[in-house]
């Protein structure tokens, strides 16, 4: 199940990241201490955290490019292509 985090606001992304990191820590602890029902869940949590980290990073970059008021207003974070941000050199 792939969760879509693109619709979440910046503050919601930070809160969700904290929840997932706590879940991941708890799962790691359970794996060391005892039995884990679904060992693949560890990988799933790691990937979800990475997705959220990417969106947070994109929002942080947007803050630096003058789009901070959009991010601060609570608009959803939208990923842009890195090529779209760079102007092409004239030949």
C-alpha cells in the first residue's frame, strides 16, 4: 500500500515523519527483543520516511526560492522536476 503524502501540508508532513520514526524505532526494538509478525514492515516504514523526507526537502528548497509564503500558508507541497527549475543556456 503506497501512501500519498503530496496532499499533506508542511506541518502535517513533519508530524507524520515523527510518527513514522517512532513506529520504526518501536519495530526495530521489537525485532531485537522478540518476535515481529511482519518483517517486511520495517522496509515499508523506511521507504515511507524517505518519501516524506523528500517532500520536506522540496518544501525547504521552495522556501529558499521565494515560494516560502506558499509553503507557510499551508498549501500542499508539489514536487517539481529539477530540470524545470534551471533555465537553459543560449546557444
